[in-house]
C-alpha cells in the first residue's frame, strides 16, 4: 500500500511539474526572441511588446478565479483543460503570420496557463502527508524558479539554432506528456454546491487588473504619466479595483473571496511573494541587458552565465525541503535566505565595465541560494493557517501577487535603468568640454586629439557605456533594498503549528 502511494505521488509530481514548468517558462522564454519576431511579423519595437503584455493581462485576470473554477469543475479537470488549451494556443502562436494573430493566441495562452501553477500547488499539498509538504513545495518551487531562470537560455538557443517559432512549439511534447500523466491525478476540490458566479465582480476585476497590467507593460516606453493612454488606464485601474474590492466585501459569494486576506499568514505571505517577484524578475531583466549590451555576450552565452543562479536556487530548495521536514521554523529559513540573497545582490552593486566572468557567476550563485531558501518556506508559511477548502482560492491570490510583483519589478527596474542612465549621461557629459583641463589631460594620456572621431568615441562609447553601467548599478541597488524590505514582513508570520497525527500519512485522494 505504501509503495502504491509513493508511486502515485511520483506520477502526480511529474505531471504537475511538467505543466507548471511549461507555463512559467513562457513568462521569459519569449523575451529573447522578440527582435526576430518583430522582423518576421512587420512590427515596431513598441507593438511587439504586446506579445508579452497580452499574456500577462490574461494571467492576472484568470489567476484570482482559481478557487471558483476548482469548486465548479475539480482540480483534475481544470489541469487537463488548461494543458490542452495551453498546447493548442502555443501551436497557434508558433504558426502566426501577423501581429494581430500572435497577440490573440498569446492572450488565449495566458488564459489557459493561469491556473496551472495554483491548482498544481493545491494538488501537491493534498498528495503529500503533512510532514512531507515542505519537500513537495520544494519540488514545485524548483519548477516555478526554473522557468524564469532557464527561459532566456533556452529561448536564445532555440531562436539561434531553429527559429523564434520554436519557443512556442517546444511546449507541445511537454504538454502531451503532462496530459497523459495527469490522468492519475485525483479529482479533488469539486464542490456539490459551488458558489454562483458574480459576473459584475468579475468584470470589475478584469477591468482593474487588465488596466494595471497595461500600465506596467507600457509605462516605461510611453514615458509614464506624460502619456494620455497611461493616465486613462490609471483612472480605470483605480476605479475598477476600488469597486471590485467594495463588491467583493459586500456580496455573499464574491468572485474572489478577499476575506481570506484576514488570515495574517496569507496576507503577509502574499505581500512577501510580491516583493520577491520584484527581486527575481527585476534581476532577470537587468542581467541579460548588462551582459549583452555592455559586456557584449551573445544571447546564449549570457543565458549560460546566468545559469549558476538556477543551480544555487535548486540546491537551496532541496536543502529547504529537508530542513522543513525536520521541523525547522520556516520563518528562520526565509530570513537566512533574505540575508544571503541581499548579500549576493550587494556584490552586483560593485560591478564595473571591467569585471570578469567570475563576478557574474558567483554573485548569481549566492543570490540563487537566497531565492531558493525564501521560496519554499514562504509557500509553506502562507498556507499553514488556511483550511484545506480555502487552499485553492488562497493559492490563486498568492500566485496573483507573485505575477503582479514580477510585473511591477520589471516596470520599476526598466524605468530606473533608463532614467538613471539619462541622469548619468547628463552629469558626466558636462566634464567633456574643451575648456576643462582634466579633459585635455585625458586626451593626451589616451593619445587622442580633438577631432570628430574623438567626439564620436567619447559620446557613443565612453559616455554610453558608463551611463548605462550607472543605470544598471542603480537598478541592482533597488533589488538589494527589495530584499531588506521583506525582513520586517517575515517577522510577523506565524510559525506553523504541528498537525495532529502528522506522522500518519493521509491517503493521496482527498
């Protein structure tokens, strides 16, 4: 009997991992292919970003609906439909021949992919006994972390060796295998009396969250509030979310039960994972730009240079799972992870244009260890005080905050990099003028004379590189402070109480 349960858990784990990795990978794998897609689809640099925006908008709209969908259709059905829809929309994305086509299919891909991570998380929690749930979350966390880390490397390789269409086609074999294995997943979570759908609340949520994602995706390129579009989207976001919150707290059966946020651990854990998303996805934006633009690495080489972060995260997650299984307070593990992640990020604030590859590898590895030690215990803490019937909806809220945190992180980091690069350019350029004695000394030492070529070298190479490096360092400083902000939040989390009979494994099926 024990062996059958173990085999069943293994099949469930592999099925869930395949589905989750496939979905999370699509958050970043497309980024490196955008330049190639722009040429193939006859789109400009602003238009092609809708390939990313459409996916994220669909994700944030559907994620909070996870609990409601599970109540009505059950965990296994939601996973099966999501995998099938995700694979079909991935294939349609790959065969797209216009910008309109691919944006439509990406939106559909985001709709079907949104529920995979939260429902998979709920299935894993139910499949493992209480004393092994830390290990289960460690396994799932590796999948969630591997996506954004491996995405740029795999996307660069597929684009360079095959074509940009293969960043979508690669989902097909994994999706088929996940679908076949998913047949063994127990169909739990379905309610005999599901809540009615509050369509008014859903419309308000979709309007507010969709507009918010639009602001985050388009803000930097449209210069934020100097754009009339951003101002209109901001007003829609504020009004939509305010009325959505009012509606959710005033009706008996809201589309998303925000009353769950009365649970301190879920509320603080969701805030923590949002800030963590800023640190993780913000780093994934900064490093490729720095390595490819300033260090002149190829896309695939840059991905390999970032791989140690993933290795560190996987090792730390396995360690975190073991520590949780031995009864170590998850809050202590998270705090250690924050300190290690902050230290790894602090090292990146010391970068300059002359660093060697070691200065990329080791801080990334250290930061990855921090990420790994934060992720799993934070998952555990967020759900430790929720009832089992609340876990699916709580997981939707938790994963929504992770996704929004990533979107906010990308938007803030991109803005800081561009604005501080301009500030650096303005401040340094004033020293390059023919009336500055130090300028003449620099030219003499470099063996240069005042001519048009000299001004081009100084402007396009020296100032450009130095100003961009300054913007990059300021973005790393922001990520460093993001780690520090998490510390007071984590101190307010409750330690999970030992469950009765946790040494007796419950059956796999709910």
